[in-house]
C-alpha cells in the first residue's frame, strides 16, 4: 500500500491536496513548519496511473540557475496592500522565474500632492533586484487627490483632467528617474476595458499609452514598454486602440502589447489570440504579443474574481496553469502567471480572498504553504528555459508516410482534441514534445488514455516520459518506441488532461533513483516513511523485478481500496487485519498471507497493531522516489 492509496478512501475530493507533502498533514499543528518549501520527491503524488518504470524526479532550478525563460510571475496588488511582499519573497527564487509583474501604485506613493513617499516601493525593488529578479513595473492606478484623477482600483477610469494628467506625468517621470538603473520593463495601466468600462475608450486608452511611453523613453531610452493590458477579449476595442497608435505613428514606442484572458478551458482562447496577432500585424508590425496575466483559482465562490463558477481544486488549478504556460510557449507567447500568492481583496469588484495564488494565504496575508500549482510550475521551469527553441510549423497529419523528411508533422490514433507542441535544444538539437488532452476544463480525475504518436523529422537518442504535475520521470522501454530514419513511433503513451512530455533524456534535469538495493539489509539502517493515519512504510530490498516492503499499522490504520499493475503477495508478520480482495473479506493473523493479481481492487484495515510484509513484481518504483 502506498501513500496515495491510503488517502483515496479517506477523502477522495481533496486527496490531491492532502498528498502534496507531509507538511500539509501537520499544517494545523505547526504553522511555521508549514511555510517550508518541500523539496522531497514526495511533494506531489496523485493517483495517475502511468504503467512505465519510474526512474527519477525532476530537479528544481532556482532563479540564479537560469539565464532567462518564457515566464513571468505576478506579484500584483502590493500597491493596495492586498498582499505582503515580505511574506512571500523567499518563495520566488525556487520557482526559477526572473521577471516579476507588479503595480507601482500612484495613490500609495503620492498621498500629499507633490510629495512622494517611495519607501514601500524602494524596499520591494531593492530586495527583488538583489535576489536576481527583474521587476516589470506597471503605472497603475489613478489618484483621487486630483479632480478627474481616475480610480485607484481595478476597473477604474484613467486620469482625464488637465491637473490630474500633469500630476500623473510628474509621478511617472519621478518613478522612472528613480528606478531606471534597476527597472527596464514597464507596463502602462491595467485592464482599461475591464467590465466594458465606458470611460476608457480605445482612443483615450491609446493616447494615454502614448503619453506614458513618451515620458518613459525620454528618461530611459532603452526601456522595454508593454502597452494595452487588455482586460478581456474585445476585437473592436483592440482594433480602435491599435488604429490610433498607427495613425499617430507611435508603434515603435512599444516592445509588446499585453492581454489578459480567463477562460475555463485554458486551451480555448487561441483563436482569439490569433485575431489579436492579425491586428498587430495589420497596424503595428514588429510589436510582439504577450500574455500579461492569466491563472486559475484553487477554489470557487463569487466575489473571488474570474473563473469562480467551477468547483476548482489544487489539482485542477495546477493542470490549468501549466497547460496555459506550455500552450503559450508552444505559440511563441510570453506568459505571466497570476499570481504568486492568494490576494486578500477588501474593495472593488473582487472583495474576497482571490484563490488564484499558487501559494496558500489567509485574510491576514500570511503565507500558509505552497500549493500543488507551485510545485507543478517548478517542474515546468526545470525543463523549459532559454536553452530550448520552439519547433515552428509542427502540424497534425493523417498520413505520416506522405510527408517530406524535413517536415515537422505528427499523427496519433485518436479523434480526441489533443495539444501537441515541439521543442529542441539549441545546441544538441535533441527534442521534446508536450502533450495533453485539451477538449475540456481540467478535471479532478486523472484517468489516462493509452495512445500512439508518430513524429517526423524527430531527434531522440534515449527518450523518457515526464508527468509534469508530479515531476516523475519514466523510462520508455525499447518495445514502446522505434525509429525509421527520422520518423519516431511511440506506443502505449498514457495521455490525460495534464501535460506529459516525451523528451530525450539529455534535455531534462532529474534525480535518478537507485536501480537496486544492497545485498545485505539491516532493519536499523532502513528508513521508515510516515504515510499518515497510523501507517508507515519501509522499503527492504529491490531490483527491477522484485521489491519487498514492510507496512507498520496502528489499530484503525487503513489501506484504502486501490489497484495497480503489479502482482502482490504478502504475509502478516504481526497483528490482526481485515483484508478485502475483489470484494471478498477475510480476517488474517500472524503467519497468514494473501495474494493479489494485477489490477484487482484490494484494501486492508488494521484491527490490532501489526506489520505486513509485501512482495511486488515488478518493483514499485514510486516507493523509491522518497529515498
């Protein structure tokens, strides 16, 4: 019995949250310990059934271990005190992300006309840059000190009066002058069309963007400026905005235009993204598109922001976030995750704790623990950095035999909608492909479908499979793949609604598990893994074909109903147990044993403290990931 099997019966709905780490199990007991980042191989375990030999876990890479990547992490709402930078700053470096998005906060900085208090922002910028981060600073929001100064919250109008615009200009100029040696990336306003705001017309918004960009460029010519920050897709708004920019001949002020988008299926927006790109090509060729904000919550409820009307969990949040990250990467779009921590909104259209953070917080803004999405994003950043390049033009074909050897094509044996994106190492040209089912909202189920994939113009020497939610690396045995020229066929690949990666082993960083134990094993030297609920596990001896494991139970300890592809035989070393195998119950005592065939559902309930000794064929590789 393994850890996920123990929890399945106890709490099916939240099994994934409970299994994140041992830290979660003691959360209510020790809040300080709960704030630690789990770096063990057991930090995320789900019930996904991947019937391949597991050979290791991805190694996490910190901010200082990468040169650059496609990712940005949102450190939003600091300007309104909905979050506390000092609470979460230690959690950013282990994510392996360099660019931080945040609002600069005119209202928070200028509380008396003409007098700026930069202390709060100095502290954040100085600390962030000292840790190797690059702040991406946004010039939001307005300031009610000035008549017509616009609102100071989400969805508010921009400054419109002469006095307010002059005040805004001075604040922007003072800010750029102060931080130009530490901040190179700027974004103008935030979601001007939020809620179909009728004050911020496309023309007013474009003029405001030009005004701000000219101030920034005058002081900092090398600045990188993001414009638009579209709150939700609106073709007419973008058309009017870009048309105005082009008419004024000011497109060269901008490096990119940003959009925000929250849809329940993270893969359902790419046609709208295509329409945005066609507008950029029409009016502002050469200016890139960037996703400035996106993410999913880990719980539901009105008043908590976009996507509230779905029964989200930490698992489905993690699936959504990394599907969107890797989908954007596959389309060549930079991507900012919203956000790092849950935000304690107190006013405006969002007025409750916003669950989109990848770190669990509370109404006092205190960090509780990283969520599953935090660890899943670490898995993404472990692999996908600036050493990889996108394989452009990768397309599905029904006839892989009819393609030219140089064409980037693939085929698969299903009519289901599947996302497939290809990448290669810039130096070695070795490849990897991300794959997931994309036809529905991320689900609580981890049911997999076994599929065949054939890639043309591929390049692998030693292919492996990676589950991006857990970070587990699996061997793809020789009988599961073949090559003919540069056409590679992969058989029986487990696919579900979270990304898996078929990668050449050389393109990933992972910790490999030991393939076999020592010949002689002593009880006092073998560690026990505490699975919670009065159950402990001790791996005794193993090789690739056989594993012996001891399970120590306290009375009432439960091995929930589960099944696996392994043959299992066991003996009761001590105690009394109620065993259920394929629906049949028996009481077993010391000296008794049982046999379980592959894929047969079974469970164990401890009636008196005792120990089970189990043998598995083949080895339960996932047990070794904790060692």
